[in-house]
């Protein structure tokens, strides 16, 4: 009995759907299910598992031996691999994906494989029954093209070889990256202004103060410096590359700067990418990269390289589309909002606790935990984050009392005013407070300076 495991959105991208339907995950999955149901009517014993990136609601037309699996915080590729790994007998598994990594992994695990295109040809051109039993219907075999086979071969070689790394910069991001790569033995050298005695990394990692001092070529150079230093590093690598090979791939971690800053390296055959971890690196933790979003600025062909690198570090790779890349600073501002601004608000509350001789851990941890859980739940369900308190109630008298007391007993009255204005603006734009209430709050905020 065959069991088809589908990289769902990889398949959907090959279906001839309108742009609006492709953007609607629920609708596009339902269309795919209808195609499968038609095919399954000829082969009722076949099972189908549709693995979806992220999370979507269960379609109403999901029936019988068609199962939907959401990947949640993991990638669909990871879930597909887990399904394969759990199967003791894999000869009945048919993995459907045009993704090179999934395809190569399934082949290595003795599964049958179909590209998304060939799977669609199979189910869309199922022969009609004409006085034949279901058992006599034959599937037309589809094989990858020579180009596909060569790509899969190249990718398999990439997967089999262990990438080696050199890291330039040892700030908070660079430190976290080095810690991860040292564990796997893949880090060969670090370029940093810090003295070797200041660095507590074990093993035979070489420490250099300048990139031209490096001796051993590596697969990947990871640039973990501030954005303002990128141009100098690129020039240094170019100069070295005129005499010797330093790396095959180079990338930076910036969420605000595009990979174009690395373009000169392409003249030396170096593939360039920008891989941004959507994470805050205030304090290192062993699981700091687990399940995080990586925004990948690279070509579609090089995305497999991005995923290979991220699999060494941890997290889930996402190829950023053109709209995001044109507005990359706005994309980066998302991370600033959810980490830096959030931390600032918590610090504001901590300072107020100290001002009143209250224990921040006793006062803040329970409410902080609940507030975070509420926000987490709302985002997970695709809802607006709930905002409560005097601003949400348009309680101008309470806001006025807060401001007057803060002005008399704290140096942070202006911060409270700005935060109140910020919340009021959001709620007003969402239609949750009236224009009159919003105007009254603005008057109060101007009145108490």
C-alpha cells in the first residue's frame, strides 16, 4: 500500500492557480485535496499525508486516508524527514517534492520520490476506468530529467560533505554562532579584535586579528560584524582571493542590509547570501537558535545552500520575497519592535518597582508571563494582540493621575506619556477607541508636560 508524503506548498506552487488562490493557503490546500481525492478514487488503498509549513486549519474536504500535518515552528522538510525516519519499512513511501534537500534525503532513505511536477501529471492524468478492475490500473512512471538528476547529485554531494566555517566578528551574534559550530567541530578560525586569552572556546580554533592572517581555506565565511564594516571585509576577502582561495560561500547576518554589499565577491566565484536570525542575543543559551525564523536574502538556486548552513546552526530557513527585500529595513524593524522595545518597556516597569522599593521578581514575573502568553496565543491564532488597561478603556482620568504622580515622583513621566500615545494611536487606528476618546487622551498628554 503506497503512502504519499507531500511537501504541500511545494506542490501547490506548481498548480495552475490564480495569484489570489495561491496567497490563500486554505483555498489552495483544498484545491490540492480535490485533485488527490479524484486520483484516490481509482486507488482507494493509497494514503496521502500533506505536510504544510506553519499552521492552517483543517480543510472541510479532508476525508478518508488523506491526512494534513502542520509543521508549526519547524519546517515542512523537517517533519517529512521525521515521518520517513519513523517508518520501519520505507519501500512503500513516495515522497513528493521538487525541493532538492527533501528529494535527496528521501532517495538516501530508500524511498520512492516524485517531483511536484510529475506528481501533478500523475494525478491529473489518471486513466479512466473502462471495464477494468482497480487492481489492473497502472501508474505511468515518471523520472526526473537529466538536469534534475545532476542537481540532485550535486546537492547530495553538498549534503555528504561537512561544511567548515570561519567567523569574522565576535560580538553577541558571532559568539553564539561560534559556540554552535564548535560543538560540531566545524569552526576552523575566528577573526576578532579580542585577545586570544579573552576567548574561552575549546579545541583547535585559530584566532586571528585580521582576515589576511588566515591560512586555512574554509567552506563558508560568516560575517558577524556591524554593517558599517562589511565593505572593508569584502575588500579584504577580494584582495586575498586574487592570490588564494579563502572560501566557497560568504554571508552576513544583517537584517537591514542586503546581500548586494557582498556582490564583489562573486567575481572570485564566491556565492553570497544574507542570512538573518530573527532572535535577540542579549544572553547566550544553548537552545538560542532552536526553531527561530531565518530570513534568507539569496537566489532561489542558492536557497539550498542557505538551508544547509542553517541546518548546521539551528532554526528554520525562509526565502524572503522581493517585496520584503525592497523594504528590508522595515523587516528588520519587526525584530527591533519585539525584542528591543519590549525589553525597554519591561525595564521601565522594573525601574518603577525599585522606585517604590518593591521586588521586581515578585511583582513583574507573574504579570509578565501572563501578558506574554496572551500575546503568544493571539499571534499563534492569527488574531490581534490584546491591549488592556486605562488606554484601552479610554480612561483619561486614570491616565491623568498616573502622569501627575510620575511627574512628581519619577523621572520617567515622559516615557509613560510616549507609551500611552503609542498605544492610543494603535487602538484608534484599529477602531477600538473613538475619535472623541482619542482626542481627549491627546489633550491630557499635552496638558501634563
